[in-house]
């Protein structure tokens, strides 16, 4: 992990959600970062420089640059980068049961470490400073994120097998990660309870999982109403939609990341508008797997907090949130037939502050004095962003990952002027290739 630096950004365009539910843009601004926090956002150099005792460690020339909060990826399976471009053009059910699950039986701890590090390189290069992760071998995921200096909402599986081979719950593993987060996590990690979906576990386990989350005050990550089939089978089996089923079993008492929510009915919107619930919208994964298009416009109107996720690289096939951001806005406009639907300020909020808050980082995602210094710099000195025009439009509609020049998390550079400061990209790619080969016997 790199050290925290005090930086004065000069003459930069600043773009950020604000604290009142909107977003603001400033041009020719000065931003002071000190001791891991935004110390000042202002329009004069003197005002911003006064935030430092003496000189900052560094000044950053912001001409033709946009400063914005680092992006927050609210749903993913980082190590699935190892299965990128290897199981495509299949429905979710065929993809999961016939391709992904068999490969996952071969996963070793070192494979998850390699795949997670590969994901971190891709995420940092595309401006992401926080990610939710749902996968196996949480110790490796934890270490990879902390080493990289990227924030993490980490799923922990609390299930064990009893003597008869049936799954039972054990609080110890989740408690271990809660302790680890307080010590080795350096404030970057929030452990949450893994609840894959409403269809994977024996029915009695759901109430026990909900009670465990409530007892330990642990957040929950869960896939919800991703496909028509999931919703139909849940209704046939339980007479409830997935959100109704989860609420009845006692979920939603702790902060919950509800991934997908593509097929909602009846009371679902009202349930998901409850406090502490964040919907992670994954438009590319939902389109690629043929799952459908979530009605984000209806969610926003109903007061839901909607964030963005990439899902795993096996169903996307990249971890670039700029593509999700643009697509989310376009899909909402296309499906309502109204160009004004889901405008750039709301898209920006979804990609930043909504995801960060949903992951358990309430002081991240807003560039105002006192908030955490989690930010990115976009290089706009390029044909595709000339003329820059409205920086808010440029960020949502013109930018792509290749414009990301720098990323800072908690006042520490994780990428500075395109140099990764915590991740060895060449070595990580080589280790990931070898791990990917291991998962597919035919390739070795
Ligand atoms: Zn997923």
C-alpha cells in the first residue's frame, strides 16, 4: 500500500455528487487533499492552499483534466476474470450450471488470488476505487484488495457441512472477518454475509442466515430477481417473489446489496425502497445473459438507491464501469422513450456515491470538504473529448476507461499518471494466465 499524500489540484474541472441528492460541476477549480481527506474545493489557489501547513507534497496540473470521485462497483465476482471469454452466448442457467460451476470445483486459493489481482488491475485502470465482491477464498480476496489499497465489501460464506453433509451456519467465520477488517483491513474492508440467491440453499437456512446477519450487524450481498425463471420458480415454490421471500425470512434488517432486480412485481419496489438497501444494476451482464432490462427509471422514482455493477468478467466480459454508466443512462432513455430520463447527474451518482454508501463507506463518493479522498482524474486531451463542453456530459457520455489517468483511494495513489503504484501488472497477468489454464484441463 502506498502512503497518503497531500496534493493540491490546480485549475481542474471538478465533478461530483453533492450532499443534497444532486451533483455539481466546477471549472478552473482548486482542490486540496490532506491526510486522506478532501480539505477544500474552491475557485482560488490561495483559498485551497491555506488548507496546508506549508506546501503540499505535490501539485497536480489540472488543465484539460476532470476530477471526480473514484467509481464504485457494487456487484462483482473479481476472480471470474479467469473465465473471461470462455463461456459466452449461453443463458444464465446453462452458463452457470454447465460451464461455471464445473470450473469452480477446480479453484484453488492461489487461483482466486491471481484472478482477483487481475481484476484489480483492470478496475483501477478504469477508475474504480471500491468494489463489492462475492466469491470463494475470502482470505485471498481480502489480502489482494488491501495490498492494492482498494476498498472492498467482502462476502463471507457462513455455511459449513455437518456430519451428514448438510449445510449448517457457523458464525465464527464471519466474526473472524469482522475482527480482521478492524485490524488488517485499515478501514478499507466491510465484511458481509454471502447469500448467493433464493434458489441455491435449503429453505430453512434462509431464516437462520437472516438472523445471523442481524445478530452480527453484518451487511448482506444477494442476487435478487435476476431472471424470469428465478422469479417464476420462487413463486411456484414459496408463493412469493424473491424480495417478498427474503423479507419474510427476516432479511433487510442490515444494509443489503441486492444485485440485478431485473424482474420486479407487486410489492417488490416498496420492499426494496427500505432503509439500507442498495440495488446493484448490472446492465451489461443482464443483456449479455439475456436476462432482461431492469426498470431503473421506476426504481429511482420509487426512491430506491440504485448503484452500478459489472458482475463477473465471465458474463460481461470486462470490469469497466464507464461502459455500465453510459449504457445504464441509454437503456433508461430507450425504454421510457424520454431523453430526459436518467440524466447525467443521476448516472454519476449511481456510479459513485450510491455504490460507495451501499458498500458501507458513507464518507466516500462526494468531493466536498471533510469527505474521504477517493477520486479519479480523467485526461481530456484527446480527440474523443474535444471540445470538452459540459464536463458532466463528457464524464457520462464521452469518457471511457482509456481516459483515466490517476486514481486515489483514502488519500493514497493507486494509479498516478497511468503508473500503477501498488500492483505489478506484468507479473499479475502472467500468474492469472497460468491460473486460468489450471481451471480448464483441456488447455493445460
Ligand atoms: Zn453476480
